[in-house]
C-alpha cells in the first residue's frame, strides 16, 4: 500500500536558522501533499499544501517543494522562531482518492532561542 | 463556525467496557474522517465517510471498532469491548476539498 517516509524524526535548530523536513511517497498516483503542524496536546493544523501540478509554493516563512519524478517533497521554514517548535507531519493523498491521506511519522522540531 | 466538535475530550474506562466517541463536523463539509494517534503508530486513518456513507474502513483495526454517521452533522466511533491497547488520541476531521482536513480537538482515551 501507500507509504510515506519522513526525515528527520527530530530536528534542533538555532533561532533564525532554516529548517528542512523531507518526505518520500510510494504511489505515483498521489496528487495532493499537505503539511500539518501539531503543538503539544493540540490538534494537527494544516500549514501549507501543494498539488502535483505545482513544483513549489510559498507562504511567508514556509515553503514546500515537490519533485514528482523522484516522489519526494520537502518543507522549508526560514528565519525560525521558538513558536515554530512543534511536531510537523507530511502527508500524501492515497492511491484511490485524494481525500484519503497517508501521514508520515512526524518530525519534532525544536527551535533554540 | 465553531470548527469540528468532539466529545468527550477525555475518557477513562476499564477494559471490557463500551466506549463511544462523538463528532460534529463543520457544516457544509461532506467528508468526515476518524483518525487514531499513538506514539508507536503515529496518525492512522481508521475510516472516512462521504455524504454520510462509509467509503473506506480498511483502517479499522478489528471488529471491536465500528463507526456510524446517521446524518450530516453527527458521527460516532464505538469500541466494544475496549482493551488497553486502544488507548490513544482519536481525532475526527472534516473537509469539503480533496485532502484538506480540519481536525477536531481530539478525544484522549485511556483504557485501564
């Protein structure tokens, strides 16, 4: 079945530095790739998403890139701030429906002040 | 809009008891999803509905789990009988666009 691998599992950066989280997916039919941020004890919240007809999307300090040939996509956070500390999940739409998401295992990001 | 509403927020029960989790999706969203989150297995999709009809329940772990959506504004996830390994946070999410899901606050279930 569809599989999404996410790396690294933990990431520690100094405030102001950039953070990059990478994901790979297995099903070439996947066409939707969202990223969620989950703070401790809270719900996952959508922060940015990209569809397969786009290679890159940016929203202020966050950006996502997609390489469909290689089946990988990445989240880039620039000028990190302590409030960016959270667990980040990537996801890919399932093989038979873009409504079904398969999640990566998560990356715990720590931004050191 | 109040967002996705889930109840209860916390549930502690003894092994063997029936547990019912409830969800009210965002009005106008015709897709509803039930997820389970644990440290070991991460975020797993259990089942999802479209227009109150179950579309994919391949993630439901076993027959002890069942889900219903009697109308567009209400869904339940039932575990009977519950076991300690069912302890997790259960999220309900709804959407109107492909893939995008607004998550509820979750129900933290502890089975002792």
